[in-house]
C-alpha cells in the first residue's frame, strides 16, 4: 500500500474527508460489516478519487474497466468515423478538402434537427415515425402563409414551428392518456400529415419561396455566419472554448463546496485544450471554403441548449428516469404522462424546425420535403451516434455524431459516383452494427452489475 493511501485512511478515519492539493473532498463512506453490525465501520474509498491520484495510469485503468463493462459511450462511432474518412480519402483525395467538409457540415443540419427531437423520444424507449411528415408539413405551411397569403415570413416561421409542437403534443396525448402505442399513433401521423401536406401543395406539388425571404435566406447554402467574415469561424471556436472552460471550473467550484470528488485543474485544462485544438482546426478548414454556414451555427447552438436541458435540469433528469423505468419514476413522484406528452411535443417542434432547414436548402416546399429516407436517416443518426433504442441512455450529441457518419457516407459515395442503392445498403449495415453494439453493451453491463 502506498504512503498516500495510508495517509488517506488515517485522515479519513478521524474526519471522513481528506485534503488533497486541490481542496477538501469527500473521500469515502463508512459501512458496517454485514455479518457483525456491532463491528467498527469499514472505510470505502471513492474510486473516482483513486483514479485521479494515479494520474494517466489511473485513467487508462478506468477506461479499460468501462470498456469491459460495456460502457462504450461514443467510442464506436468515433472509431467508425475515422475509418470512413480514411477509406474515402484514399479513394478520392478531394474528400477531406475544405469545400467537401463544408458541404458535409451544411447538409447534415436539416436531418440533424429531426434527430435531436428523436433523441428525446428514444430516451423513453419509444419511437416517433411522424417526424418526416411533420417537417414536410411545416415547410409547406410556411410556403402557403408567405407565398399564397402574403404573411410576414418570421410570423409564418413561428406558426409553422408551433404547429409542429402541437402535432407532437397530440401524438403524446394519445400515447400517454389514451394508451395507444407510440408506434401506431406516429405511424398514423406519418400518413395523415403527409396527406395534408400533399393537399396543401395542390396539383403543382411545389411552392417556390423567394430566396430573399428572411428565414429561407438565413438558412440558405450561400448564407454564412457574420457574412463570410473570416473572424466568424474563429469567434465561434473561441466562444465554445471559453464557455466550456467556464462551465468546467464552475462545476469544480460547486463540487468543492459540496465536499464531493471534482475534476482537478490539470484535467480541465487538458480537456479545454483538446477542444480548442479541434475547434480552431475546424474553423480554419471551413474558412478555407466559405466560412461557417448559418444552418450549422443554429444546429450547434440547439445541441448546446438541449444538452444543458437534458443534463443540468430537473426535467432532463426526469426524462432519463422515465426511460430507465416507468414504475420507479412514477413512485418517485414524476408525472409520467406529462413527460411523455412534452417529449413528443419537443420531437414535433424540432421536426418543424428541420422542415424549415429543408426549405432553406431548396428555397421551396415540395412533395419530397421530409419524404424519401428522411425519417429513416434521422432515426439512424440518433442510434448510430449512441442513443439506445431501449431507453434511458444516450446524449443529444449523438445527433451530431450520427449525422456526421451518415452524411460522410453519402458525400463520399457521391464523389465516387456510386448508386443511391449502395448508399442505402451501407447506411443500413452501419445502423445494424450500431444496434448490435448497443445490445452487446447492455448485456455486458448487466453481467457486470451496472445495468
């Protein structure tokens, strides 16, 4: 046993806490042996603190433990993305060019918005099959309001998004209050809202929207953050790094004050440094093209806000609780029907926003809006990115990671002039692989007693 461990046990026996460089942290709990309730309590050291005491070796040991226990996180999708980029770059050296990466970052945002909403539904262990039709209906309503009725474009945008939220809440009400399975409710919505969209579009099947219309211009492919000013990308990168640093140090301060284990300053600086490197490299690459598109900026902002809601608010914790076990959540006092309804409302709202992104890409509302394989790609993005189909586990950042994989496959195959059928087959295989990994991971966690 090391001297440090001896000191820890000696100090903890008297105080229950230990001073370790960064501050006073709650090191251990005391438990009495099960076979002798009268025996002196035995100190149990917090494993998180021991990992940090051992430095890099401790983190490596913890990483191996998590992998063996099935806690893979985003590791599979990150490795998969590296493999995909490597293969396509060898096949066509234009794949990692600034222009191609800029296209990938732009076109992933529309379907990515649908995937964000679907993450909420998947966290409950449910599915929403209506998001494609809702996105198409939202873009159609916007076009009808603006082009056919001369309504203010921004008011039309608000009404279209509110319609998406209302539709999602209606689906959630049938599911939560009436007891109709979510699969059936949203499948009916998929058919019904698609029919309403076709009726509104009329015989022409298309409503062209002037490209200078506010929201359409904002989300268009030729519209960039800060009007193509080169400082825009670096400003975003710097803002992300600063906010991450502030958030981490604020969390460290709060955990110190609460007397619980916290990240040491060295670890925070390492994390922030890695983020800074990645962010500024991405900014430099995008600046070599045309800059950062407004669509990507809005998508990333939505990810940050939703991530905060899921991880830092009571509502977010309740969503995870309901997904982890309905009966346990109900006994804990959580309003399960309310959570279900609001989750589907959020899904509908993000579907409507995604529909506006599609309208910005084509400057029109068409029969194909939200159709084709849009729904399947949105679901695949969330699952490939790491959100579990079984509920209770996942992150909103899976929408970004999953869409990076899917859009990279599509763009890479386009560069190689591959048929669309090949794209579907490869994307399907990747989706199946993600679900298999998720299933194996859950089984490993159960075997390790962590599920």
